[in-house]
C-alpha cells in the first residue's frame, strides 16, 4: 500500500521510478496549526468575545419577538380585524429584520475570522515553504482537506511549524 501511494505520488509528479527513492513527503494540519499558535489562540479568544456580544444582542431581539408573538396571540380575539392585521404585519416585518440581522451577524463573524486568520496562514505557509526547501521535501500535503487519508506521524510537520511560528513573533 505504501509503495502504491509512493508510486502514485511519483507518477503524479512526473517522476521516473529511479527518482522514487528521492521522494520526500510531509503533511500538515493547517487548522490545528492555526488554532495552536499563540496568535491563533489570541484570535480565537477575540472572535469568541465578539461572537458572544452578537449572540446576546440576537437573544434579546429574539426574546422581544417571542413576547410580541405571545402578546399578539393573547389579544387577537379582542382586537379588530384591522388592528390585528396591522400588528401581524408589524410582527412579520420585525421577524424579517431579525432574520436579516442573524444573516448579517454570521457573515460579519466569518469575515472577522478570515481577517484574523489570514496573516497567520500566510506566516505558516512561509515557514512551511522554508522547511520544505531546507529539508528537501518533494511535496507537503494538507491533512484536513482529506487529501491524505493516512500517513505516519513522522511525516506530520504541524508541531514543528507551530513551534517555529511561535518563536518568530
């Protein structure tokens, strides 16, 4: 199985069978690397803090909508058709605004996550490139993308890259 994988890698890289002995493969789990660097941990805390604030705001608005709905149901029998329709329309408008706010909040959190992690990813890639060149790797594959179904732990460069990242500040 290991030989088949190496042959497939060699063929994919356009290498001859004699060059097969020179193939050096490494792997990295970028998600783990991002999350375990000092900068990644700091970014995660910051993101969680922002998420909690948004979550509290949304919970307040959701609670207000729930009260509005309950109030509408309780009073619907005693309200005139015109007033009931007006209140239902108002409730529906508030519900639409709430859903838009939820969607906007999710997009903002995703964008914030990208902005916080992009510099980390760029630095990790630079370090990985340096390690690849210095140590003569033919290819370094991303583990989390399911492109690597199995590899021995000795090929995993994640901890080494994280250590180098944290040293560089």
